[in-house]
């Protein structure tokens, strides 16, 4: 999970039990770096510069750079990044 997605998760709504148990299910919480910033900006510009989508671009950028699938309950939010290499798993 990217640190950006972790931030969104923590903003909730979420209870203390989930905050304590979810990290055990994760491989790691990946730091957001400069290369992720560059990739997110490219995604934002390629996908129409839509208001309110920058966090999705940031989350997608980390997954793409890691070569990892992105598990989400909102696959429609991320489908536009598939041509850039994002693999989506509905979860």
C-alpha cells in the first residue's frame, strides 16, 4: 500500500480495531518519493487533469512504479490508468 493510500484509509471512517489490524495484512506501506511525484503528474496530465483526482494519480503512480497490482473497492476511479500499466484488482 502506498503511504498516500494509507493516509486516505486513516481519514476514514475507520475504527481503532481496523487501524490496528490492517497493517498486518499489508506487505509494506511504501513511501511516496520524487519519482512517484513525476509519475503522478504524468498520469494527471495524460488523463485529463480532472479536479479531485490527484490523490488517485498518486496512488496509481506508486503501484505502477512498484509493478504491483492495486486492490480497490472503487475500480472505476483507477481504470483510466490501465493504459499506463496499472493492474487493478477489485477487492
